[in-house]
C-alpha cells in the first residue's frame, strides 16, 4: 500500500470545465514538437550556404564548394549570389552545376546578355545545339541589324570551346536567321575552318566578302580554306592579290606564313626579310622566323629567336614552351622540364604540365608523373579537370585500373557529358571485362551526342565484338561510317560487324580498305578471320604471320593465331 494514498490533497483540484480536452493537449504537444523539428531540419539559408562554400574552398574541397554555391544561388533572390556561384562553377569546370547556377542568374536578370551567353555555351557542351542557339540569340540582344563587332565578339568567346564542330553547327543556325550579316558569316567560316569543314568555310567567306570586297579578313579566310583543302597555289595567289591591292604588314606576314606552310621556305624567308627592312626587328616577325627555323630543323636558330622573345610580355611563356620542345629534340629532357616548369599561367600552362608528365613517363617515372599532375590540380584547382584524363591514362599504363576509374569518375563530376571521358572509361571497363558497365558509358555517350562518330563507333564495335547484338551494332557503326567514311578504325568496325552478320564478302572489302589506310594489328586480325571464313586459309595464315612479326606484343593477333592456327 502506498502511504501517500491516504494523504489529503493540498492542491486545489481542477474542475472539469477548466481542464483542456485530451485532443487539445495532444495537438499542443504535437505542434510544439513539429515546430521544433521543422526548425531543426529547415534547409540552410543562402548565407549559411555561402559560408559552407567558402569553408569548402578553404579546405580545397572544390566539388563541395561548387555544390554549396549552386544551392545558395537557387535559394537566394540576390543576383550577386547567382553571379558568384556561376563564376566559380563555370571557372572551375563544373558544367552541370554551372548550368543550374547560371539558369538562376538568367531567371533573376533576364535582360543581362552575359548569363545568357554562358548558358548557351554550357548547353553547347552537352550537345544541345538548338537550346544553345536560343540562349546565344538572346545574348546577342534584340538589335537589328546587329553590328559585325557583336557577332565577332561572340565568335571569339566560342572559339575557346573545345568542340569546334558543335560551335560550327551553332553558328550555322544563327547565320540562317541573319544570312546577310557579314560578321556572322566570317565567324561561321572561321569556325568551319577550325572544324575541318573547308567547303563551308569557303562559302561563308565568299558570302562575307560580298558586302565589302575590300575587307581583307574574308579574303584571308578564303586563302586559308584553299590552303587547308590542298589548293595551295590558289591560296598563295589570293593572298598575293590582297597584298598588292592594299599593302598591309599583317597581310604580308600572313603571306609569309602561308609560304612556309606550303613548303616554300626560302620565299617565306625573303618575304620576312623584306618586312624586317620595312618595319624593323618586330616580335611578330621574329616569332614567325622562329617557327620557320623550328619546322626546318634549325634548332639553334629557333632557340636563339625564342630566347630573344623571352622578355616580350605574354609571349615569354610561349617561348618557354617551344624552347622546351627544342631541348627535348636535343635529348635534354631535364632541360625541357625546366622550361615547362617556368610557365605559370596562360594558354600554355596546362600543355606544359602535360608535357612534364609525358617526359616523366618517357623517362620511366610514371609514378612521378601522376604525383606531378595531382600536385598541379591541388595548386591550380580551376585547371584541375584539364589534367585528369591524362592522369587516368598514365594509371592505366601502370596497371592500376581501379585508380584510373576513380580519376575518370572525378572527371565526370566536373563534366558529366564529357564524351572523351565516357569513351575512355568505357574502353577501360571493356578491357577489364566489365562489359555491362562499359556499354552503359558508351550508350550514355551516344545519347548525349548522337552525331559523334567516335561515340557511335565505340558503342557499335563493343556491341558487335563482345555481345550477340550484331544487328543493333550495325545501326551505330553504319551511322559512324556515314559521318566519317574515310576513317580506317570506323571502316574496321563496319567490316567486323558485317562479318558478325554473316555478310562475309562485304566485310572483306571494307577490312582490306581499312588495312590499306591504316596498318594495324587488330584490323589485320579481323581480316585474317574473314579470309579464313572464306576459305582462303593460306592468305589468312600469311597475314597473321606478318602481323605477328610486325607487332609481336599484339593480343588480337596472338589470340586470333592461336584460335585459327592451332
């Protein structure tokens, strides 16, 4: 028995009408609890996210900083936050996050052309050409007619994009909307020349010249397109006519360069000597002479000229880069690395680091090469992405596939739609026997870039070679062949897929043509299989024996020989 039970209460009892109901008490308790929980689990605000981003930056956690900056942009009504997030994510190469950040900037400042241009470039990188065109058209502004300077400025920005073919397609769409704009035609022609579409480059240059026949830039573009397509004499005649009509030192310099490119070395030197007499010892002239010396094997002359350019402002890093090449040709790899190590910024920074790594690999120090690229990414976080693919390739050579795959995964965190990375990782996964994962990467690549012949070829070839899906493979290798019919690797895939489909005679003609274009052990092994199937076993045996002698380490030749000649 509880002794307290018989004690008289000393508190005044609560009367029934003063008591809250059970439901009210439950609701009150739940309300307090849920309120506390909502406060405890509320999403962080923009200020907190910005602090998280800066903290991640301090810890060199780039992906964490990019994610926090992007979240802050999407949570904040402030234009400056979206702009800051875009600057970081775009500059550091986190394309997917940058597209989210800049989309927020566009939403907050729809009349600002800069975020529209950046959004267009990001859409271009993931092969969304139509969407990119819409954004770039908005970035150009509503003015009609637009000035040539506006189009040429856009073209200059787009020239920094890696995929010249996509830039050309985008500018072609813009040109279709404003075909009479000579500046836009010139921009299209320049991009087409860079992407290897010489016919389009010539046509665009001719259209640009219609507005002002004395405008030299379209004429020079025509000359470059003529030279690139093998019509060298016409190209030289074109530049000579331009120079005669309107004497200009820059045109004369272009003429000298074109002479050098077409093998007319002595004539190029004479023209450069004339320019030196007229304009003195100018860096532009000496730079051209240095390249001419380098191309003709005059290493001492090239080295002296590049040495003289060391103090010429921004050109000094270019000089260091080419003096490194000269040192390497002289058999001085350490000297080459010293020159490359002096490059601290600018367009030659990343090529210099890749050059140092390559030199270390050639010296039998691949581990040091990996360490160098890792340290570079740590010291230059905004350029870290640019060295990841080569770092992964070195790890593959070192037989460290898991580490290589981790580096490819890191690269895809930056640029999830990077076709070269997807293809490289897919190839490594295929080598490791992880066929399903390899096919997933390659299928993703062809979905992102259905018109990319390398992606279509890679996907189709693995389907044909490592699965029983030859009919599906044929769709992709045929697509690649239609885009690049003169590519030997693609023609090899066509022949091998036809063989898998039982169309053996057709396979033979494609493989023979591919082998003529590119002596390669894998193509030889494929052709040997076809010849064997057709009953020409002597020819197949002879081909395998000669391929084994030329490529003693070739696994395809060895495996085919063991299977057919056992």
